[in-house]
């Protein structure tokens, strides 16, 4: 299995709007991506503008299905205007059984 950690920084005051927009994406991931077993938004306790997405995928094909899905292509861009400039930090990990 493949884990992923995405670190996102939102614009000041945009956290609540970001959380609503992310919830729509997460709902589609949960319902339409059988290769995904975890897609969880977490908020930093020390920085109110920092969020982390914890993700678990069955394999590389499931990761690719996520990023190429219609819902990702449609809903992910709604998050962009709420984020600070720059690319999110993304780290992929291999799970250990």
C-alpha cells in the first residue's frame, strides 16, 4: 500500500471555506475510489492556516486513479484560490506491514 501526506497552507481567514470545499472532494474520494482507504483532512494545532491530508492507496494505480478522476480535476481547482501561493508539499510513503 502507498501512503501520502499533503501539506497545505491556506490564506488567512479562509480555513472554514477551505474545509467546506475539501469536504466535497473527500466525499467523492470516499464514494468513488475503491483503491483509497484513507483520505482525511487534519488541521495543525500550532498553525491555524496549515492543513495536512493523510491518504492511503492500495497501489500506484489507485494513486493515479485519484489524480486523474473527474471529481479531482473538477473539485481540486476550487481549493486553489484558498491556498497560499506555492505548491503543496507532497510526500509518498510505502506502508510497513
